[in-house]
C-alpha cells in the first residue's frame, strides 16, 4: 500500500495533461492580470476562463483539484485558492444574495445551472445518503457548474470544508426567508456536505499497481506508441493487442492516474486468463495472415 497526497497528485496530474494544463494556465493568467485602467482584475474575463476550464476539462481532474482532502490549513488555503477567489469570488463588501439571485435568474445559463444544482443537491432526511436524487457525483458536478457565474461558490475559510457564494442575507427585509433558503442550499445542505466529505474522505491509500489495467477514457489519447512504421497489417494487429494488453509505458502512466483519480472512475479490467486467451487468438490471426501472404 502506498500513501498518497491527493491534492498534490491532482496538481501534478493536471500539469501533465495538455488540456487541463492549458486551460488552467489560461484562467489563472486571466484572473491575476490587472486591467490598465483600474489596476484590478478583469472579473468577467476571469469568470469566462473559469467556466471554460470546468466545462471542458474532465471531472476526474477538476474534482480532484477542487475537492481533494486536506488535514492542515496550508493545504486548505491552497485548495481555497484554486479558483483565484480574489478575482472570481471576493469583493470589498458582500452583496445581498437576493440581488445575486436576480442577476443569475436574468441569465439563461446561470439560471439553468442553479436549477440543476438545486435538483441534484436537493437534501432529503429520508434518503440514506442525504440526497433526494442519491447521487453525490451529480451534486458535485452541478456545484462546479456554478463556478464562474454571479453566484460562484467557494470555501469560506481554510479551517473547514464549508462552502457558500459571496453574499449575505443581512438586509433582505421582506425576502429574508427566500434569501436564507438560497444561502442555506450551500451552508446547511446535508446532501452537498455529505458529497464533499465523502469525496474528501475516500481512502488516501491506493494499492500499488502490480499488473496493467485497462486505460481510462481520459488517458487513452496519451498512450505511448512506437515511432516505427510497421506494415499496415502488423500495425492493425498491434492496435488490437494494445487495447488488450497495455504497454509498460501506459501502465506507468496509469500508476500516476490511479493515485489521482477516484477509484470508481477506472473501468474494471478483464481477468488475466481472459486477456491471455484474447492475445493468443490475435497472434494466431496475425500468423495466419502472414502465411497467406507468403503463398
């Protein structure tokens, strides 16, 4: 068994993935660059880059960056800084949540994503896991869908796992109940809290890989291939074999991925006897084809 730091692994995994590294660099640059006039960041540009990152990069990467478990404040602060909150989240004063809701509801994308979050993260006292829909993954995905919007949520501090949008209900007057209900869907939501805790408390120990396993979809495009150009038939047969018996290079890549991704994101590999049988059949077909060509 190998003890891993999932937050560190998440950052490393993103850095070696072309799409994740590219879009992460883009949003960080957009969020920290001051404008010429005000000297402050360009929040609309920052939010647009954040939405692009969370919409296009697979959740295997984004969820590990955003929800990785922390046991100290330094780690928790680094996790809180993931979305560059000084630009995308915080402001000099907290606006009223009713105002933020009104702006969100006027925008189709924000309105639909808020509705999706309220559906997928709807709490239930009678549900075994606290979620009416019973799906933690869908709840976390809907949560990340709100990042980059008017009601962007984030960790409220570096000492807890509490999350909320940057707004308050202190001056809601006649709509105090509506405001409290909205804010409570983040701060007092057993479904969302359980989803965050369950993701973060998944075992930090992963078994050391002793045999190759089938590549996950997120890694298939980065398989290590030979640079030689064998005949078409042999190349075709190699492609078939590569899908059955991953190369050692791919195995090493998956070793990194398995320490980074949730255990339920990897497909179940075929049993060794089944792999050997399929490989043998493919080799026989290749030999048969070569013999026919000689004749």
